[in-house]
C-alpha cells in the first residue's frame, strides 16, 4: 500500500481526491485545515463517508477526544504512542472497511 505524506489539511483533501486512499491518518493540529475540519469535509462527499480517518495527536484532553470522535474521525490516538498499537488500529480499521464493502 503506497503512503502519501502531507503537512497541510487542504493538501490532505487534495491527495484523498486524487489518490482514493484506503485510510487517512491525521494530526489534530495542521496548517490550512485541522484534523477536525478535514474529516468533516471528507464526510460531505458520499465517496468518503466510510473512509477510515484516524487522528494522531498530543492532546489527551477529554474534550478534544470527544470532539474528534464526534466530528467524523473513526479513532483517536494520543502521543506518545507505541507503533505496534497504531499499526494494530490501522489494520483493524482496514479490516472493518473491507467487511463493509
């Protein structure tokens, strides 16, 4: 599976539109559009309503977790994290996506 790295929320949207990824992993804090605005924009397009979107962030505040999960993200992973946990969550979301197709 190819990986595309971007540093800006607007560029993330463009890459999703251009490349139709299987999953999007976002930081909560990004220039242009943040990790809340990107999935909200994606969910407005029926093609991306079931695209797994995971937020990876340093913010462990309950308010941020709830906001992230209530505004279209599928998972919320806080830093510092163990890479094994991130990989396991990515695999699980990809498995769920495959089952939904």
